[in-house]
C-alpha cells in the first residue's frame, strides 16, 4: 500500500496533545506549530480520522517546494501529476495561506495554484474548455511559510470537532475537540471518577464518557476521503466495525451538573445522540451546593468568564463559590478554563500549573490543581 506523508492540524497549544494521541495510536511523529507529521497508508488516514480526539483535520502532504515567484509557484504546481489525484469532474476548492513570505498576497497565491491545476488537468484529460467541477470534492490547500510552499489534500472535510452528536443552541459550548484536548491533559482514563460541575451543553462530560468507553469520536460521521475515487471504500466500514468491537461498557462514575435545568436538557439530548446518556449522571445543582462522596478523580469545568464588565462580578462570585466547595475535594485533580486573569485570587488558591489556549479568539488559561491522593 502506498505510504503518504500525513499531518494532523489542531488549535494552537494542542500540538503535544495530538502528538501524544498519535504516538498512542502507534505513529512516530514530528511536531511544528499547528501541525503534527506522521507517515501512513489509506488505512491510517481512516484510523486517525476516526480516533483522534483533539485534532482538527488530517491532511496528505502532496508536495513541498520553494516558491519566491508566481512563475515558480505555477511551474511547481503544474508539474504535479494531478490526473492521478483528481478525476475529470473533481471539485477542488483551493485554500491559500501565506505567512512571512515573498508571495504574500493570499488571493493571488490561491488563484495561481488553481490555474496551474486547471491547466494541467485540461492537458492531461485533453479537454477543451472548462472542467465541469461537478463531482466529488477534493479540498486542497497551499500554505507558504518563509517562502516554502506546501500543497496538501484535506482527507477530513468538515473539521473533526463536528462529531455529529450536538444539537444547536444559543449558548457558547466548547468545541468537541477542544473539550477532548482538555481531558487529554488530565490523567482521566475512565477508571476514576469524573466531574464537570458547570457542564452547560455537556461537551466535556460527553467527551469524557466517550473516552472512558473507548468510543472512537469520529464513529458517526463521514469524511472527505469517503468521496475520493481512488480511496479503498472497504476500509472505512471495516475500521468502524473494529472500533465498535473495542468499545467498553464499564467505567467509574461521570457526574455533570449545572445550575440551569434547561441547559441540562440540551446536554441530555447531546449525550443521548452520543450514546452516553446512561453513562453520565446529570444533576441540577448550583456549584455552591455541590458535594460528592467520590474520591481520587478529575474535575474539569468551564465556568462563565464574565467577559463583559457587568458580568464580571457575577463570574468572580462564582469563582469564590467554586473555591469554597470544590477546593475541599482535594483528592481530585482539578482543571478550570477561563479567560479571567484573576481566577486564582477569587478561587482562593494558586494553580500548580497554567496553560494558555485560545477558545475561538479569546485568550484563556487552563488552571490546573494537582490532587492530594487519598
Ligand atoms: C461557559 S458555560 C459551560 C459550557 C460547556 N462547557 C459546554 O461545552 O456547553 C458555563 C456554565 O456554567 C453554568 N453556571 C453558571 N453559574 C453557575 C453556578 N453558580 N453553579 C453551577 N453552574 C453554573 C451556566 O449555566 C453555564 O452552563
């Protein structure tokens, strides 16, 4: 089977998390900002799309070359064997990005690449006039960094955070792969209790349940590779079956609570869609009244941030309440994500460790408190 140079993309700060996930799946990796490279076959493309919890996409690196002029860019793209990759009716949107490079105009880079591919395919398929672009989609991208261009094919399609279990609602849920990445940074593996005391639409608890049950997070969805005409169509259903056979039923308790009953109803629908409704104990309770007899587990919460001035005071009061009830649960490792730089002051304890993440465009810190195990 042909071996490809592959890479996973991810949100800033999650590189080491995705690298670890890939290592656990059996791949040797090398890491750059926003990308983790590995080698693999079509089977590995299916496997990583199905199993990576915290990545955005899996791409095939088609070609890497130096590009300091548009002529050079055109020639290098033209010289690729496009007919081997793209059938005559392929749709091939090209995304262009250029950073710290001579060819800095992204629209120009994108349109030169598109033109070179169109010209080559027209020659290779001996077409006169337009290519129909009426068939399956092959999403391409060109990324130029410090004059080195990389041409890639996206095998994922819609980002991996779109697992397919979430119902839309007006709140501000964490992306599924972001939540999964936060979990990957904890020791949680399903053998000890898990608590999200401010669960909102349930993303973190659902991702925890999926991990505890060893459910492949991409198990429900389709990927761009499903439509590639040269892709072995047996692989995806085979690997889904294999993944299903590896699912586990038993795990330690997973608790998800929130002050707001109506958001819990949404969380339950999401959990149902993800097949983990019976795996999570949902409860309506304010964090100031939260208590549990469980021990030695992991707490993750994404409390309100109080971004707007008028919400700030309310958020800080919640951090104080969290401090009063949750700090007592000292056998739990605790992890809190918020954009409030004063979190530690109101929570009443300095974090063992902090880690910076962007939740969308918003800078947040992941405050981590190590446990005192009993
Ligand atoms: C930022 S949202 C959590 C979003 C969640 N991670 C998701 O993916 O949907 C914060 C949640 O904290 C809840 N909350 C606010 N005040 C609370 C309190 N005093 N006790 C418990 N939950 C509270 C809100 O109802 C909201 O659902």
